[in-house]
């Protein structure tokens, strides 16, 4: 399984995947032949992670990045992840969304905008990063946050949910 994942990631001439990259079991990849994938040294990707890198899209993951189980990267334009960044379980990145009008949602037409995650960041479990977002260096994104706008360097973002408990 792991050998097949490496061969899928390396299938085009624009891919650079060092031998120090660790990929767990059951990773799934859909990689366009003309995608540009650049992994630096000492990247660890746990089990059941998914990668979609579309036509002429660019995915860059810097040194020392760790992705926990069930993470998903969906790249149709450009996604960059800075060195020593940590992903909790089930982190999702989408640099695109479907085009739509009041009459219909397009299945194969997308609006795209790059994602850039800085160095030394920590994205907690179940974080979702949407298109066009930049997260500055040394930032922490708390579990369950949906990030749809830029986050300055050195920030901590928390999801302020309020639990309302009522008697029956």
C-alpha cells in the first residue's frame, strides 16, 4: 500500500518526494499528470489521509510537517504548508469551491484561491481551512474551527461554541 502511494505521488516529472517521507496505511491520492508536488525532508503522514492535486496545481509541504490520521488536502490551485506545522486528526484543506448561481451548482467548475499556512503552526482536530486563507507563522487553530479569513502570525484561534443545556 505504501509503495503504491509513493508511486502515485511521484508519478509525474514535477514531483519531489524525499525518501525520508513517512506515509501511513490507506492513503489515497488523485494526482494530475501535470501537478507540481514538492515535499521537503522529514514529513510524516499518518493513516487514511487523502490528497487531490489537480491540473497544473501546486502542493508544497515544508520540512518536519506532521499530519495525523484522516487528513485531507484538496488542491486545485496552490497550497503551501510551512515547516514544523502539526495537523490534528481530520484536518481538511480546500483551495476551491464550486461555482454556482441561484439556479444551479456546477459539478466541475470551481473558484480557486491559494492557501498558505505558516511555519510552526498547530491545527487542531477537525479544523477546516477554506480557499484564499493565509495563516501566519507560530499560530494555533483550535479544534473544530472553520477558517475562512486570514489569521495573523502569533495568533490563537478558538471556536467559541456555547452549549445550551435544558431540562426535558
